[in-house]
C-alpha cells in the first residue's frame, strides 16, 4: 500500500482529540518550515503542500466526527 493510503487509513482511525493534536503539530511544523524557507534551509518545497493536505484531511475527519454526534 502506498504512503498516501497508509496516511488516509491512519487519519480515518483517529479520534477527535488525536486529530486536533495532530492538526496543532502540523500547523507548528508548517510555521517552522516557513521560517526555514526564509533562511534558505528548505531543500524540498513539496513538504509545504504535503503538510497542508494532511491538515485538510484532519480537518475533514474532525468535521465527519462532529456530524456523527
């Protein structure tokens, strides 16, 4: 199975609290990446898009969990 499918499966199995914690961590990671980019330390700019997409997946999961309640 691909890394993307593994990540999607992992996110679909998360609880609301885990997803919220993961969103916080990813937003902090994105912030740090922006700082590193300004200093010219980022070699793989694809990490930005991947991080934003993971945040979107997690927010979608939170929305699904909220609608189930």
